C-alpha cells in the first residue's frame, strides 16, 4: 500500500532545511534502494524556495508508514510544523501500470 507524507515546514526554517538536506537525501536514497520509496520532492513557495515535502512510500500499515516518516532527518531536526500521513492510491501515470 502507498502512503503520502504531506509535510509543511515551520515558518523561517529554510536554513534548517538546507543544513539538514544531505542526511535527508541519504535517508531517501536508502528508502529507494530498499524499494520503499515511490517518489519524493519539495513543495515550493512563491519565490521558488522549498517550504515542505511530499514523500510517497510503500508500507504495509499506517503505523509502519508513520514510523518511516518519523525517521526522516528533517522530522528529527524539527523542521516540520505539520506532517500528515495518509493512505494513497496511485491511479494515473503509474509507472508499473
């Protein structure tokens, strides 16, 4: 099952995001190598700066997906004002389809 993490950065946290990006990318690469990551990328503000994240992973349960989300270095660093973890169904333009 797929789960989407919809993450909103805290206001004024761009530098924290930039400082934490290398371990975040390493974490995503690990998820990708394990076959857990479907896709990921940042949300952008009006100036084109990242201000949140969308991460979609494969997990068996909501609890497993929440544990994966909590392991994100961005989450551990306190970057996010909010994180919503929701089951998601990929219907259109799914690569495996």
